[in-house]
C-alpha cells in the first residue's frame, strides 16, 4: 500500500485552489494539474508499505491542538521535466511541530522518512512549462489568502483506479 500523511482540505479551499490550478493551466504549454479531490497538504510521504499498524501508531503518538492553516502565495520547485507549482502554507508553529513529531515517530518505527526542510505547500500542478508571456507576479498576487481550521491529520492511501490517481483517507488522528 502506498501511503502518506496529510492535512485534508475544506471544500471552499479546494475550490479556490482549483481556480488557481485552472488559471495556471491556461497559461501553460504542458503540465499535469492536481484534481480537486486530490488537493491536500502533505506532512509525510511514507511510500509503499504493508506496515499499516505501525503508521497508525506513529500518527496516534502525535500530541497537538487544533490550529489554523493559512494558505497564500505561490511558488515552484524547478525540475528538468517541468516545474512543480504550488500554493504556499504559513509555517505555523503547530504545523511544524506536528510534522517534526511525525518524522520522529515514523523513524522510531523504522520508516525511512526524507530528511529535508519542511516546506508546507499545496501542489497545483507538475511538469509545467509555462508560456513565455506568463506573468508570475500577477499570478502570485491573484492568489487569495485563505484560512481553515485543522482538527485532524489523515493517513491517506494513494492508488491508481480507472487510470487516475486516487487518494483515500483510511485513518485519522483528531487533534
């Protein structure tokens, strides 16, 4: 089973992010854009594992209170095959602490978690090549600041179904 841990999003946030992705798609020569139902904020990517109970135990070990997720701005990770464009999320102290707790709990249980700086983001699209006339500043400025309460962290399964990537919540830890 291919797994990751994420913050799932409210309908209104997904709608706004989809509008951003659509705007980006209209300014792109190529790209693969995140479908509405797959919008999320990844806290930890686990990958293929059959150790579901160990992942659940790591998630259950998290100690945190609900918090507000602030989303705004845009950025990209440069890639040779096209950039990954994303909406940013504020480095809220609770969000950062949850991600650190998850990393430690997963490592304690023998999972090889990436050791890189946490950059909270919501992927809008991958392998994007923009048209030469794309106005990055205008696009970034058009992104509304969004806020939503986070009351749970979700364990997600990633699989291909009907030729599409589908993310399904299979477990959740309430904060």
